[in-house]
C-alpha cells in the first residue's frame, strides 16, 4: 500500500564541532551550535540543561532528578513535542543491526545508511496506523484492513522529507514515533505526519521525517475523502497528542523547579 519514496539526494552539509566548523562531503548530517528557540514554554535543550544543573548541585534532590531523567528521558522528550509512545510507538527500542551501516561513513567510520532512516519511518508508519486500528470497534476491523490493500480506499505515501540530525552507529537502539501535524478535518483527503527517530545511545533525535499521505480510491483511480472511521480515530489521536504534550510539559517544569 505504501511506496517508499526517498526525496533527498546526498550533498554537502555542515557539521559543527566544538570550537570550530568543518565540512564533510556526503554525510547528510547537520548539527548547529546556535541556541534553539523555546517552543511552547519548554527549551528544546531542557534535558541536557537540567541534567547538567543536577550534576553540578550534586545533592539528594538532584540525584532523584537524574534517576528520573535516566528512566523517563524518552517519554518526556517525545511527549513535550506531542509524540505519543507506548502502544502507539511505531518502533519501540528497535535494535540497529550491523547490516544497516554504510561501508563508508562519517570520518571513515561506519554509520547507518541514510536510506535506512526512511525505512525505519516506513515500518513505524504502518505500525502506527495499525495501533489506531487496535482500539477501533471490532465490526470496523475489516474496513481498517482494507486500508492496506489496493482494492478500495487506501493510503499512499505522496512524499517524505528527512532531516538528519546525527549519525546512528551500531550498536544502538531506536524508537520511532509519529504525530499528526494538524487536527484532521471531517473532509480529510491527506494526512501530514512528523516522525522522530530517537537514538537511545545519545538520548536525542537522530532524524526527523515529514510525510504527506494521500487518501486514494483505487477503484476510481483518484484522491478521495477519508472514511469516517479513520477520521474519528485520527481526531482522537490528535487530542491525545495535545494531552500528552501538556502532561510532559507539566512534569518537566516540576523537575526544573525541584532543583
């Protein structure tokens, strides 16, 4: 049902190193040292900042905060952006295998091939949609299954854009999460998703993808409106994203005030 459509060609990117700037040809990664903007009241660097501050203070309260961050870094980091994990994780602690690596990589060290990032996103997307189907009413299950077959109304990947943040190197594990970029309308014809690929080794995003999914009627050979059961579940998911965001931000602010 889905077609893998890589849209980025290899080109020169700038990799910022501490104290200097150097260019590497064909790495596909960019890491800027400029301060990031505060989003929705939470600094995107809250995790590293809070961890550094807790280590500096080195007391009982800071020790408890460090334990919490080690246990819940993923839920809080992803949740602060509205990504819902748990049963809705597309890939949960997926093991990076040696075969995912390039033979030639960053600074001559192997790293996961750029195309593999998109494969992670593709597999996670299917699992994410299937997680929505799991909570649907039993009588709707055949209609959900119909979305994966090119017979009636289905979903087709129109485009995917990938922003590479850091190279994933074996051994590592990744968690891949999807979220809706806008609340689905009742006459939905396309679904815009953001994807975050999180490295457990680095405890931060390794890449972000932006996907445009088209609702397609295979019988008529054209774009169409999404069936009601799909719209209802996507709207429910969007509301869950909002709740997850608020809960994560509240917990992060509580941790920050605890120091």
